[in-house]
C-alpha cells in the first residue's frame, strides 16, 4: 500500500472513531467544574445550565465547586483532565485576566482548552452613591477631573472583572480615581452605600436592588445596547466613551483535544437548553443576555480579551503576582 493511501486510510479510521464516540456520548454523568465557591454568579448559572444540559443529553451533569487562587485551581483541573467530554468548565473573564495578573499559571488559557460556547453576557453597571453630585457619566468625569485622586472606585478584589472594567473606564475617560479593593462585592457595596467610596462597577444582578431602593444611582451600562431592566440608562459608549463595551461573560470549555463531534454535541445541547423561554426570561430580568456564540466565536473572544486586559493592566501599572 502506498504511503499516501495508508495515511488516508488512517485518517478515515480516526474520523470514524470520533463519529462513533460522539454517537455514544454521553453514557455516564458529566462533571461541570465551577472555579469559584458556591453561591456566586458562576455557581448559580452553572447549576441552572447543568440542569438544562442534562435534560438535553439524557445524563446527569454534576456541579463541582473548586474555588481558590482567582479561579486557577478549578481551571487547572479541567486543563489537565482527560479530553473525553466528561469534565467541563464554566468560566468567566478571569480566564483572560489571569495571564497578565499571575506570573506562573499552570496552564495556557488558549492552548489547553477547547471552547464550547460563549453562553451569556452579564451587563455591568457604573453606579455612584446617591449623594454624589453626578447625574450622568459626563458629570462624574468632570467631577473626577476637578478633584483628581479624591473620588474612588470600589472593587471586589484585584483582577476581578469589576476591577478591570473600572481600570478601563479610568483610562478611557482620562480620570484619576484610585481603586479601593475589598474582599468580595458585598463589602464593596456596604462601603459605597455608606458613602466611603464614590463609585463601583458591578453586575446588574448585584446592583439592581440598591438602584431600585434609591441608595445608588445608575449612570451607565457597559454593554453595546441598553438593557431592558434599565431602559433609561445609557451605554457608556453613548455617554462620550465610544467603543467602550465590556461584559462579564460566561462560557463553557473542555480540555484541549476533546473530539470535535463531542464539542459540537455539547454546543448544540447548550444552545437548545439556554434558548428555552423560561431561561431567557429569567436571564433578561437580571440584566443577562443569552448569546449562545459558537466555539470559534468564543475562541476569538478569549484571544481578544487576553490582549485587551494585558494592555489595561500594563497601563495601570499593576504588577503580576
């Protein structure tokens, strides 16, 4: 047999094996790793999607919380798991922030994972204490420029999505607003409501109760379009910061090397599950948009954000730990 014929035959055998594997997949429970502790946004979303995914695939999807080290512990578990579709990861922007924040990651954020789907985008809201004399984003920028270093941002920890979004806002708007870092969003909100800090960026889910109560004022949202639960609040791009778009997205990854037919099966099942009217309605009510972007689109987002946050972190003078 000629070498070219042999190579073709082996390739066809490989394709056939993958197809058979995908047809029998899954035949046992799937583990969904959450790289954070129970109760957070990732955990809540993971449990909702685990149920939907399990219903679509006909197998139980078990949520496994492996928090710690800014999401590195849980992420590394999946990076080193067998690429057979039985260990998955739900991830958020920490995946793209950590490469610039942590000197020696035990995995490569691009090379070691196979993107499955960018499932949802959670809107972030720029809020200020109700007593701050800024009714709009332009007012806040003017106030910050008039009082350099006196107005402050509160963030739920270094390297978090709100921390990075606030840094991006400062750099785009050209303002000096020092960040006060807290251990979690709860502590940041307490300080913001009491007036100890001026502003904060947080998800709509976290901020809306305080906005509705009147204790905080919503000045702008970080998404490309306004959100339904705050139709009168403009996007930051509308307020004079063109191109300013960032979200706290959530997506699914598998270990690199997972057969493409299995990736496709998972993407299709996730898309069907997340497209249900009940899920979409629940997400919309919390300022979350269901996007169901394909593996290639998710891969492009990851690469784009790694470069974006690397630039923001360097400009901010934040040294990797």
